[in-house]
């Protein structure tokens, strides 16, 4: 008889969560990283630039109390919480990203796009091998920083957030492997096959939370005795795609709205940012992203991403790095200690 797992939401706590103490004069610093495929080179490079210019090369992940990341942002979040420097993460993307998204000729890209109409165009194994090389058999609960990593569960069609055991109520994800969490959050359905997970079916968290900033804020407010104004957030994007409803799109139809997925990701990100600004104040949030473009880099275009995005990251840090340093780098975060099982 085939095992059918229960809905994850069936175990949702039905009473108010008991908040854990947090010092009243201490800010809670959050790093939130969007999804974006190989364009994760941008946030990884931004963090590497900040690390080199303001932290003398010390791991930047140690300066945040919580990190939230979706898809490629989730992989970066996992790597930071594993103790990697941002420069090491950037180098993995730049030097080995072609193993995951192999460049091809124009004819090859056309064939790949046609294949996407029926099935995934990329094999999962190269990504899985890279994650194994980085994380080995490390468990999610061994993270050095509190994590919120969105994914989506397909059997029941429900949002799923992997959370480290930074609250006594968080018991389910402690023993998941970092490799599997990375695969689950990054399983973009137009690029990779869904990931099986003990009877569940996991796909990319970008379906509902490509910008995870609100996931992090809500989690912080639910878990800790903290005022909203104590929260500070560095939010990093992977590049803005221009989207407008022109006269053709206004008439509707599948062919005119073929890129509705990207429109939904953009709308979700802007909505999440707007909610975050209202909750904690715009002055408590720094958002860095590439300018909106009518010619964005495709999520699997390794060649353009590695050529253009490190330079873009340098420009972003030159413009905003000093402010970021003042808000986030005055001292390292306290070492995260997981709640006992």
C-alpha cells in the first residue's frame, strides 16, 4: 500500500505562539534574497563586494540574525548559514554555473525552449552534485543562522517554508538535509523536474514567494518579543523584468500572456516589499536590485549573467554600501543556538 503523507498544514499550531525573549535595544537584522536562477550571481556578488569592502573578508552571514531566501536565493542562504563566505558562493556561481545551465548555440536554445513546452529542459543531477560538494550530509538544523526557505508542495498545492529550529514549535525540518532543501526551493517547474520528498512533491518557492521578505518579517514577529521598528532588512534582488499590459495583452489570450509567470513573480515581489515598508518602515529596509530592463537576463543565461552581473553588483555597492555598513555591520550577530529537539 502506497504511503500518503498528511497535509503539512494539518499540523499548524492552533493557538497563539509563545514569543521568545529578545533584548529591547537590540536590532534583529534580516537578509532576504530573491529567486532568479543563474542571476543569483547578482546577490552573491553584492554580498561578496560588501564582505571585501567593509568586513575585511569575514563571512557576511555572521552579521545577520536571520536569512530568508527563495530558489537561488535559498541556496545562497543555505551556503551562508553553512559558514561559506559570500566570495566563495559567488565563485561557485561564476565558475561552475555552466555545469547547471550549460550554454548552447542559438539552435540549441531553440530546441531547449521547445522541449520546455512538454518537460523540464535541465537535469537535476549537476545541481545536486554541486550542493553535495558544498553541504555533504549536513542537516538543515545544523545551520549557523536562523533560516526561512520557501518552497511549494504540489501533492496538496500548499506553500511550504523550511525553518530552522529557532523556536520550540519548529520541529519538522531539523533533520532534513541541506541538499534536499536546496533542491526543493530551486525546483523551478519550467527548468527542473519536481523533487520527491517522502510522499510530497516539492517545486520552486518562487511560485508564491519569490521575494521572501515578508516570510522573514512575519516569522521574526511571531517568534520573538520584538517591536517592528527593531527589525532591519537588507533585501537583494536578481534583476527587474519590465512588464506592462499593452494593447495586445489587454485583449487577453494565452499567446499574449505567455510570460504571465514572470509577471506574477514581479507583482509578488513588489507587493511583499510594499507590505514590508508599511510594517517596519521604509527607512529600516535597504533594497538592492538591478534596474528594470526590457532586455533582462534569462534565468538560465549563464554567459550573460557571469559577464554582466558582477559589474552591476559593484555599481550597486558603490552607491549603497556605506549605508548598509552603518545599519548592519557594527558587530557580528550572536551565535545562533538551535532549540533542543
